[in-house]
C-alpha cells in the first residue's frame, strides 16, 4: 500500500508486533543494543514513519486455520526454500535515522554489550578465506547454476542436518585453519617441521583440496566411491566433488 492508505497488519508474532509498537521507544533509547534483528527493525520503523496515515497491528493465533495467516506461512516457506534470498532495501533516510543510545538510560551492561557488538563487526581480512569462498560459490554455480552469497554458505554449515563435527571441520577448512601446507613454512618454523608442508606421497605442497580430492593416497578413491553410492540412493544427480 502507498503511504496514504490506512493499513491493518496482521501477524502471529507478538515479538515482532511489540518491537514495532510497544517496545519501539525502549529499543531506540537503548540504541537497539539488545535487539537481535536491529537492522530489520530500524528499517521497518523508518518505513512506518514515512507513511502519512496510521498503520494498525493485530495479533492472530498462528496455525489455527486463519486464512491470511496460513497463506503468509506458505509464502514464508517458499522464501525460506530459496537458495538466495530476495534483496531487501534497508536504507533509512537521514531524516528518519535514529542512532546511538541515550546516556540517561545507559548502564554498564549496555555499554559492555555495545563494545562487544562493535568488536564483533570488525573482522580482519582473510585472503585465504575469501579465496575458498570464491571456489565454493563458483563451484556450486558451475554444477547447479545457482549463485550463492557468502552468508548463505556460512548458514549452510549450521544447517540442522549437518553434524557438529562436520560443521566444525568445514568451518576450519574454509578458513584454512588446519596446520597443513604453507602453514609449516613460516619463518619461525624449524627446518625439520617445514618438511611437513609437502605431501610425502605426491611431493605436492599440501592443501585441503589436495588431501581430500587430488592426492593418490590409498583409500581416497574408495571413500569417494562409497560417497557416490550413498548420494545416488537419494535419487539426486551426482556431481564430481570440488570446492
């Protein structure tokens, strides 16, 4: 609806409704420090303020046969199943932008959380991680024709069907966090330890790609053959493993 049409918004999420209404001032006064979906909440409130007429909210019980709510759930399921989420404009006009926390409501706990949030946002550049992410996204696009975002890749590592051990292994592999290959060639490494950088079977400098996919060590081909058999049991098409 345009900004001059009165709107009644129905939702089965009391938290969402309260965040946009009852808790709005509290979140703004505290600088959204404790708000988990601060970016979305800020942008939504800004859009509501741009409207020339009131937007009303009504809570409805979810999964209770409410027609509009059931249809909304279907659309949400379709959106969640997309490999790449639809782009959402979260830009807030300067005149509607509310930032920072009021000193009158600031506490030591809030200040500590704000500092932690700022530190979490600062991430040092990791060229090897970026290179591995590029290999992953380009490999998936080549095999399946799907362009994934880096955020989607990271979220996939925490999917429910991925075990914790597997998730940790993949996370370390993407970050090039295992002590293999060039990690042994650091200047402070003794000569005998630097020899570990090279595969004793192939003579190649070890990488995770070499270890899992390229090395001709005994047993590797058997592992991939077994994995292929399991994969084909799902009825899905088999693609040669790659980054």
